[in-house]
C-alpha cells in the first residue's frame, strides 16, 4: 500500500522497471520475426520480396512476393500470384491531366465483363507518395480495387484483382507489393 500511496520515487522506479521489461519483450519479438527463428516467426513471417521489377514503358517499378510472375505489355506491368488467384497491374495509359477519366473507364470495363458488378464509393488515398483515388468493385466471385494515381506527367491505373475465397496471404502479398511501388515519371 505504501508503494502506491507513498513516495513518488518508488512509483517511478516500478514504472521504469515495467517499461524496461515491456521493451525487452518487444525487442525479442522483433528479433524473432526478423531473423526467422522461433514459433512467432513461422506463423507471422512476411515474404521476402524480389529485386525490383521495372517496366520502362509503364514508368514504374515494384517488388513481388516469392512465386509471383511478372509480364509486360502495352505500357503495363502485371504481377500474378502462383495460384493465379490474385493479380496486380500497373499501367500508365494517359497524361496526368486525364487522371479523372481512369476510374470511370476502368470500373465501366469491369462492370461490362462482370455481370451484376457493384461499384463502391471512391476513397481519397495516396499511393507511391502521390494523390490517388481508390474504388472497390465487387461481383459474384470476383473482387477488384481500382486505383487512379496522379503522377507528375502521367496518370497511372493500378488494379488489384482477386477471386472470392483467395487466401488471406494473397491479399497481404498484394498490399505489400503496392507498398513497394515506385512511379518514375
């Protein structure tokens, strides 16, 4: 009782001791996760990403998770998961001044290919350090996130496409891939 009601120095010492113990536990957890040792690392380890995959025509580079394949075509870069349940595409189809047309055009194209598609509400975001607008599109067994990014000279269209029931790991890999995106315009 004296500890809590008594002098402040004792309370300060106990608080510091608890903070040191918590910090040591956090450091041990981070070390386990980053070095791949122990049970925590095996269940939560993040994938090791490839060297940068660059597409000069799309003016973009990105890193992909292990097993993901890359293809280049018509100013676009497509990354596919090994099970083909997720795809990330990056394209630079138009000048930056036309960025506003990308979302309506891309969502209309998906809605035409996916009967019964529902186009969600646009959300203001940032991607690769640039202003972006993201719109989800849902259809029977398909999901898409359509993102328009304003570059300095070019407008970028980024799409993440998955099938319903794709493993959570594919979503994580796609998100981490987007986090490595670099736009070169």
